[in-house]
C-alpha cells in the first residue's frame, strides 16, 4: 500500500468523487465555503503569490446575469445548483505580496513589476489553486461541477474587470438523481509518465 | 465541523504539508509514482482532456542536463532530491481523445482541431492536473518541492518538443533537516471571496 492517505479519503477526493451535473436543493452555506478556503489556502503557489479570487453567485439576479454568458448546455444545471462560484485569476496579485511574502517586500516592485509576467504566472498559479478548491469542495462532502463552457470576455465584463480573468465556473452542492454520466477512461501510467 | 475529510488527511495534504527544500537520500520508487498517478488521474479536466505529461529524471546524466536550465537558487536542492519530475502540458492531447471520450469521437477533429485552442486549454487543464499531482505526492507521505524558476525554452529544447510546454519542475522525497522556511501568511477569506 504505497499511499499514506487513508483509502476513504482517496475515494472522497478522487476515486468516488465525480463532476456532478444535477444537485439536490440543500443549500451550501458560507461557513462551508469558508472551511474549504481555510483548508485549501495552504496549497503551494510560486512565491506564495496566491492569485485565485472567488466570486460566489447567491442572488437570483446575479445568477440570471451569469447564465446569459454560459454555453447553452451548461445553463440548466447552473440554474438549479445550490451555489455557483466564478473562479478568477488576479493579475494585480503583486499588491498583496507585502502581506504574503513579508521578508521580501521588494518583490512587488521588481520581479513582479511586469504585467505580462504577472498574467502568465497568475494564470498558472490560480489554476493550481482552482484545483485545490475543487478538491476542497469534495473534502466538504460536496460535489463540484467545474465548467469552462462560457464566453470569457462576456463573463469578465459582466462580473470582473481588466485585472481579472475567469478560469472556470463551478456548480456546488449535493449530487441529485442521475448526477453523472458513467466514469470516462483515463490514460494509463505508461501513456503519461516517461523516465530518463 | 464542516469538512468531511478527516483532520489527519487535511493535515497530510494541506496544513502540515510544506514545500521541501531539502531531502533525505531515501529513494522514491516507480511504484510510489505509479500509485500517485493511479489516484490523481481521476481528478477532473475539461472534456476529460487529461493533457498532463510527466518526465521522471532518474539518471545522473539527465539530472546534469536539467540543472543547467534551472535558476541558480534551485540547483543545489534539485541536485540532491531523490527524484525530480518535469511536469508538462501536451498540446497534441486531442490525439488521445478517442480513448478518453469514446462516446464523442468527433471531438478530436472538430472542437479540438484548432491548435491555439488546444494550447490554451492544455495549459489550464494540465495545471489542474499538476496540482492534483502535488497533492498526490503528499498523499504518498512524500514532500514535493515545485519550482517555476527555470529557462522554459531551454528546458523544452533539452527534454521536450514543440508539442509540449513545461509547467513546473518538482523535487520529490522525504524532507531532510531544515527542509523548509517558516510558513508564510495566506490571504484571509474576505480578501479572496466576494458574494453577489
């Protein structure tokens, strides 16, 4: 048994967790989202830059505005999910670096003074944090339904600004009836891992 | 207690896990890496595209070639880590889609026929998988030391090809003496999460 993580935790996070397409109407509370964030914020990012930002869509009005930017096939499930989150990368993350990297206050105005560099690094590191967030939702016993089928520029203009780019929209809740399709195949180890 | 994941698992994956900068000389086996992959391959990606590719650096010759492309501050620790992995995104992931999405064999030649679209999607989805991989290393009771301080073009030309882009280099092993710096602060919930 080469993994130290308990089998039940392996199942919860990876093997039995699935991308849900239908949800019950049980609410997802702010306390649950805070517990998820307070765990996953410790996941590593380059220079601790922590560029992920999360927008929770709670009002019916905000949900309606969101739906108009989604691919048609994503609208019905997003209309009924107990909670919807827009995950975004903050290209101005360097403003928080004095708090995040207090021993190197110069980083903000040297290494990260360059906006194109910040855009590249924020896109990678916020994606890492998005993955931590998805697993954190599963750690809370909830199902996540991440989606990239939307108009990114429309979504940005509707909810964000020029300093933020959307990474994904995530439906969150308890899985409802027929919540998922059969599990799709995955690549074998030999197809993914090579050794030199 | 809003999280279902057991506290010991929370600690193993997030709270007590740290980015290691020093390692013992205990080897990391292929069986360990395979156990990690066989767990994390179930993490979600858009359309199950699964674009992450992993290159394990095992021979001293390959390690020497790798070191020349790293930022100077990353060389000493990478020279002594029991195992080093180069994580990359495969821009030609669509070739595997008939295996990965057998019910929609047309995806390969329609939605994903466009190389720029594949590059964008592979970069996001391989980053998600890189995060799953880092947590999988921790699930195996090992420490990971992810690094983005390297010459990406140099690394690509040394080990990859035009169809692959490096995402990060990861040192893997048991943490050694003085393996880490004090934990850096994280952003508070209110700084990251907003609600509409």
